[in-house]
């Protein structure tokens, strides 16, 4: 097999961004992803999100509120490996395509339910959006490092990590099945997925410590781990937390007296930050990055999303895929971070909703 999920079929029941991202990752690993849309969506133009996250998928329109639509879905499930759905808990069961009904027909199916708060708990029936999970999980405050909340972030972080967890859970369940474990019902909650990110920074709460009032000290408070503005008004991101890189930086900037500790006490940090800030304003960002890289000092540009699309390192790693939009205009879309390991399918443009309905119905014998 060229790609690890070739021969696998994934049915995506019209999920929103998190599920759409999950099935996008699976299709880039070789799965045949069939996206099932509601009637009426075939008349809507493709969004930028569709152009990226529905690339290489097939699309059909089914009305799952009708007997005929359910009949087609049940036929489709006979040869499906993974099903993704994102209804509120209980909705799929009431409409006739819940896990029990479909697993009776296909005991080997991996059925992944993606919801706001999961299938259990007092908030299981409530809706939610990215910003709600960012706020509830503590991740937003952790990112702000104690600063007042600004306008909503420009990145749908909760959506993204929920999609990653959903794809990871689906592949894990497929591995379990390959080892003789049969089908699996997967319960992914967006709040759970978002909250789990704190394990990398705020993962321990000790019973012996009193509850903290206010935020923990922010990593960016250290002079070795923060952004600095340069001569051209651009920022660089400094991560000189290794003892060797911090010492090399302080020596190069003419302040060796600071070089013993990349994490100085708060009482000393402000003075060091002021000294480094003045030094970094003497050269433009590109010159600093080249200079620091030559000394093995951890650094990088503070890119906008648009600038990141032109980042040479990402282009070399095949993170950008050329294609066309629905009008035939050339575009580039972001690809799977696993492409460097497994390769990628031949790029195909995102289909209009329902573009493959007749094709899939014929394959099913209708």
C-alpha cells in the first residue's frame, strides 16, 4: 500500500469544522472519505474551509430524515470502516443511525461521536463553540499569560485539537480492530480535548498547596523565552532556554554578567529584558535570525499566517499543496503534517456538495 489507510472507507456525516478536519487528516492518509451532506448544501458555493478540509473527499447528498435516505446510509455502512458524526447526544439514535443500530449491521465499524461535552455529564445535551471550550478549559487564560482577555483569537484552536483527537482515536480503534478487538464506539468531547492541552504546562495540582489566586508566572516573563522587536519593526521569537544558548547570546550582546541563568528571578528579569530589547533594536529581524542561528541559539520569525504560507521550511516539508478553487483559479492549501512520513495522495480539488451522489449510489447497487 502506498498510504497506510488505503482501502479504508470513512463516512463523514456532515460534521462541522472539527470533524471535517479529522476526516481531512484521514483522507490524506489514503482513506476514501465520503462526506454526506444535507439536501440544499449542493446549491451553496464552497467556502475557503471547504477548499482545504474537503480536498480529496467524495461528496454525496442524503436526506437522513427520510426512509430512503436511511436505507442508503445503512447500505453504505456495510462496507464502512469509520463513521464520524457530530450530532448532540441521542440525536443519531432517535433518527435511526446510532451506534447500536449500525453496529448490528456492521459489528466491525468504528463509530466516532464528536460532541461539545461528550456523551456523559450534566452538560452533555448543550451546544458549544470553539471560544466556549477555550474559555472553560483554561487554555485561553494560559495563552494570555495573565493579560486581560482581548477579542476572540483568530485561530480555532479547540476545533483543531478536537479534530486531531478524533482522527487519532479513529486510527487507534482501527488498530484495535486489526488485533481482533472488533468495532468500537468512540466518545470525543471538544472540552476534553481542549483541556488536555494543559497537560503540557499546567498538568499537576498538589493537595498540599493552597489554591492559587490569579495566573501562574508566565513563560514569557523570562528574558530568554519571549519576543523582541527589531530595527525594522518586526519581531523575533527567542527560545534561548538552554544554558549554552543563553550564555552564547549574553556574550554576543555584550552582557555576559547575565549569562548564568536563563530564568532569572522576577526582580532581575525586567532589567535584563530592557538590555536585550535595546540590543535587538540595532538590527532587522532577518539579520538577527541568521546571526543567532549561526551560534546555535534557538530563534525564529514571528510570522503572520500569511507569512507562514511562504515559510521555506514548510514548503520543503510539503505542507502546502497546489490546486484550484471552484472557479479554476490557482490556490495553495495546507496539507497533513504526516506527509513527510507517509507521503500524500494525488491532490484533488474539494468537490461541490453532492458531486459524487450518483457515483456512490451506483457503487452501492441502487
